[in-house]
């Protein structure tokens, strides 16, 4: 597995691209605390998107779910790093977002594939 770190001045652009390419992909969202505990925020739900407030902001939000009453919005304040995890073949496995408090949020695809291997998404 490889990790591609994203420079802070590219977070918004990269997250917008990531969201467009992977909207609707099935994800799991896990949060690991600085103390080592991990809790699952969402499992096997479609990704809606990942965004930052503004180009110089350190706040990032992850949106996932399928229905209005079933959506998760997980906000990460004081983000210090954003990275994309990739498989050895170059497929994006998901995101890793670290916060100043030592916590880490991971968004992982159930089935990582290179976007050029995906045949499209079914209409909703």
C-alpha cells in the first residue's frame, strides 16, 4: 500500500476531485482517537463527498449515507494532514485525515478500483 500526502494548499481541490470521482462508492468511516480506541461512524454506505470549508481552512467534512434521515456528516477540526491511500496498482483505497488532537479519520472503499476501471454508476 502507498500513501500520497496532499499539501495543505491543495486540500480543497484534491477533495473536490476525490468526491466527484468517488460519489456513490460504498465506504466505511472509522475514527481512531489519540488513545488508540477506534469507533466506526458509518459502514457500507455511499459516499456523498468530502470537502473543506475554504482554501486555507483546517476544517474538513465527510458526508456519507443514502437517505436524508440516514446521512452522516463527520466534521474534523484542526486538520494537520490529508493523505490518499492507494493500492500497489494505483487504485485509491480511501482517505486518511489527521487532526491536531492526535485522532485520525479514515474513509475506506469497500472495493477499491482505479477510476478508469469503473463502468459508471447506476442512476438513482
